[in-house]
């Protein structure tokens, strides 16, 4: 049975989420503060975390950042729960490593559907190749590390996901819409310029290896194999 931790300071919302997930067959635990959540996390790892952005003391984005910077929780699936509706906040959360987001108010059916989607995505990710290499550019997916010419390259969470997607599909043209769907989520509402911005920074960080990422006019990008 999947175990889910819910971090939400609003008791009414927390109880609704817990009830909905329990009814759907999940084992769930609720926490009012980040401190309570982190204490529980030190004892055991859940299958997924639902994390509210607006929390007392330490906010959800800070907690997410710490999760992604800790080896034990680097790949822990996280869905952000937020009342904020601006594209900037959604992009920020996803770039920091969130697997999905749900904006309040939301339906319990939507919540359950998104939880199941993220859990399925995690199962698929486990089956992907652990190491990929092309023309001096190498990804160690088990450690989520990138090397070019033998030197480590530090990428953001989404930059890494974008590069990993391109390397898995080396030689294949990936449309901007497909990259948005694969890297940012199947229903992310951001504009495709998000992809262009991330490709630009990714190329810069990769140095000479960045030239492997070629632009296919009016379509998208591909990772050259020659």
C-alpha cells in the first residue's frame, strides 16, 4: 500500500485530503507544520508527499528545496498544494523539483487522479536507464549527476529532467509541447517559452556539449547523435 504524507496547516483542508486519500485506498498521515513533517520523515520515507506552500515558520518551497538537496529524499515524489495561481509560483515550484501542483480550491477527484499519475510516473522512471552517455556528455540517473568531458555540471531539477528527456530520445525531434508535457507535467499551463528559457541556460552550463542540443525551427529541439 502506498503511504502518503500530507503537510497542510489548515485543519479542515488537511482532514478532507486525508479522508479522500484513505477512501481511495492509500495509507495517509497528516502534519500541521514542516517541523512535524520532517520529524516523521526522519523515521520513514513515504511513497509521496503533498506539501502546502503557505506554512507557518518554514514555507513549503524551502522544505522542498531541502528535500531535493538531501540524498535520502532527492527523488521523493512531491505534489505542491497552493492557493497561489500565478504562473511564476507554479514554475518556481516545478523548477525546484516538485512533481506536480494542485491549486486551491480543488476537487477530491482531481487530487486522487494527480496522486495516481505521479505515482505511476515514478514507477516508470525507475525503469529508465541508469546511465546515458553521448559524445562526452554523461548522465548518472541513479545519482542524478551530469558530467561533460569528465567534469561535473550542476543543474537545476528541471534542467536535469530536460536534458535526461533529450538524451533518452537522442536523434529524435522533441516538440516544445511534448517537452512541456514530459518535463513539466501533462497539464502544466505555462507557455512554451519556458522550454526555450531552460534550453538556453542548459546549453550555457554544458559548455561545448551544449552544442549537441540543436534547434529544429518551428518545432522544438533534439539532441544530435553526430
